[in-house]
């Protein structure tokens, strides 16, 4: 466990900011899932825009979206995705750019589990979470990153995904004192989670991945 049972969110952020940041992470995890499914690890401007438009179409019709988004008026869902998109794209691009280094950290921390044995849903969330834990983009602390990844695992993973992802990311967090690992990654864009960008904030057993994008 990460040593604190209290849910962590970006300090001082209002609920709208927190919700959008969470949606950013969900969108990024869906893109990473799709990239893994197709084994196509790029995110050009065209790739990102096509994905954003397809997500907006899907999010207005998909009854399996998290309840907090289903409770919003349908007309507002596209606006929410657009507001969340800037941070989502940063997460996608920098996670993809650092994928090999992140996969190495995950493999070392997963103990007895290879990346190939993990469901693609878990791999997507772990890559995203490992990036935020190690690079602290936008002032995100490791504790926030771990708890947000666990929330994604609860929404999109299997029954044991939250515990598994929490354990792996917490081991990565505890290894952060090794500076050589940090130097293998491109530095993340860093600023405070404030009003610069109206930003925002989806186991250990094999099975059918459950992140619900349109498998672009």
C-alpha cells in the first residue's frame, strides 16, 4: 500500500479540476490501451485528434462510462473531453516517449509477473501511473499518481487490478531514490496544477481487457 488510506487529489484543486484531471487520465489510458492493442506506439497530432473525436462520439452513447460522467447532461460530455484533452495528450505523448524505460521499471517492480502476462488494461494503467510517479508532471505527487491509477483500475480493471497496480507503483515509488533511472527518461513539462490550461483531471490474472474505447 502507499501508506495513506486517504484519497489523494491535486492539492487545493476544486472538484471540476479534479474531475477533469481524472478524465484526462482515463482518456490517456484508453489511448495507451489502443496503442498496445495495435502495437503502434505513436501519437501524432492527427492520431490524437482522431482519437479525441471518436471518444466524444463514443462517450455520448456508451452506457459503460463511469457513473460520474453519465450523470452529466449529454451535451456537456464533449466539452468535458475537450477540457481534459490537453493534459491527456501530454500524458500520452510522454508515456509513449518513455515506454521502454517505464516497462523496465514495471517489470522490475511487478515481481513474478511479466508484462506479457498482464492484461492490456493493467499495462496501460501501469505505464501511465509509472510515468506520473517518476516524472511528477504538472506538480503531481507520487501519492496522487498512485491513488489515481488505483481509481482507474477500479473503474476499468479486473477485481484484483487495484491491489496489483497499487503494489507495483508503490514499489516504483520506493525506488525513486535511484537517480540513474530518472535520467533515462525525457523530462516532463512541469508547472502547477492551476489555471494555465483548463485541464482535467481506466491484477494479477489474465482475462479480457475492459477499458471501453472503440479499439481504434
